[in-house]
C-alpha cells in the first residue's frame, strides 16, 4: 500500500513538472519530470500484482530489464538537473548531451552482454540475483549497467555536500538528496564489487549483498524523492506565505488601478506567480504616486521609507520628507521582498486604525 501511494504521489509530481516544462522548456523541469516519472514507474514495478502481470505478458526477465532502464532514466534526469544548476550557460547543453550519450552507451553495452545469454526459465528477479547474476554474460552486463549510476551518484554526492544549506529552500532539499545519493553510490559500489568478486572467483556466491543492496536502493530512492518533493512543497508554501503578506495592500491598490493587473504565463511556478502579483502591486503603487503629484524628495532609509509610505497609504496624509525617490528599491531587495515589507506594514497599520475606530 505504501509503495502504491508513493508511486502515485511521484506520478502526480512528475505530471506537474511536465506541465510546467511544456510552457517554459527548462532543463531543470525536464530533469525533475524524468526523475519523478522513472521513480514512480520503478516503484510500480515493485508492486507484486504489477510485476507478475509484466512477467506473464512480456517475459520473466522483463521487470528487471525495465527497472534497469528506469534507473538510467533517473540517472539522466539527475544529471540534467545538476548540470543545469551547477554549470555555466554555454556548457550546459554540451554537458547534458554528454551525460545522455554516456548513459545510452553504457546501457547499450550492458544489454549486449546481458541479453545475449538466454534468460533462465521460470526465474523471478530475486532468484536470478542469487543464483545467476554472477555467471558469465550476466555479470558483465550488470557491472556495466551499474558503472554510470555509480559515477553519477558519486558526483551528485560531492556536489550536494558542497551546496546543501539549511538556510535556503533548495539547500534544505539537498540535505535529503545528499544522503540519498551517497546511499545509492554505496548500492552501486556493493553490486559492482560483489559481481566482480564472484565472477572472477574471489569469493563464493551469497544472497546477502543483493539483500543489502535492495534495502540501500529503496532507501536512497526514497530520500532523493523526498528531497525533490520537499523542495517543491517548500517553494509552494513559501510563495503562498509571501503572497499573504501583501495581498491586502495589493487588493486595495488594484481597486484604484485595475489596469495594473496582469496575467502570469501559463505553466509558471508558484514563486513566479507571486513575483507577478508583487509587480502588480508596485505598478499600481507607482500609478498612485504619479497621480498624487508627490515631490521627488531625498531617498529615505528603507525602514523609514516603509513607515512613511504606509502612513501615506492608510491616512492619505503625506509625511514630511517623503518623496517618490523613497519608493525605489535598495540594492539586493527584490520586488517581492519590497512588496512584503510594504504589505506587512500596511496590514498592521490598518489593523491599528480599525482598533482605534472601534475604541472611539
């Protein structure tokens, strides 16, 4: 039940990323959609009725083959996201193509080794791992299949260790992705090491390494999925919290200047939509300033400017020294940050004004 729910949740998340990618054509969104979709399908294949259906319809070895392809899909998606985030703009497309080429090349070579040896009859994936995976042909294919995921997960682990930061939304997501990538690195290393050792007679076959690797794979995939979904959820929550801070002021100004309202692009993220709402507020505020005939004045320090602007908006009286030069943003302050400052101050001042009116 938990696996089915996780697969459904990942599928929904993948669909939302794909919908946004359709309108923005972002490498990060494409990679995230591929990661989440492949994780969802991989988990679906771990549901026993679905695995049995695939085996009876397409052959006993097909669930394992499909899982291998989905692992490569997760790797390509991961490489795409991290390349887009960490590389320079001019190198991005070349590096992503390189990752895709390496992934497809190693997948093709491993399939040549793996499927030139006939699949044993009436054998499920667990029995195959324990009794056949170390045999010639199978072992080489599985070793090659794990080579690229091992290198990629190692790279992702190193990158996330450097960039994980609990003070940012993306950084907090990386705090979950980092151990997930490290666990998947250990998973790939364990499978490669065991298969090399048993294939060339360095140790006797035993089911223990594969049993451990299955636990590592599930844990690593769940942590990476949790990291990706946590970042998405926290971005949405943060965007809604920001909008709430200035929604009252925005509504008030748009009743006076409805032409300042604009539509967000289709497929834009929650944060991008909130940025658009902040821009509406500032456009309407600019029109209000122009209409008032406010003098230029000297720019006030930002905290004083917020208080003076709020007093003007709530009372209609122009405070001393307030001019339109005080409405410009300080360096490092975004439109949304400025809208939140003004919105919070306006909400508090308006609440105080209502209290005073009730007391009278």
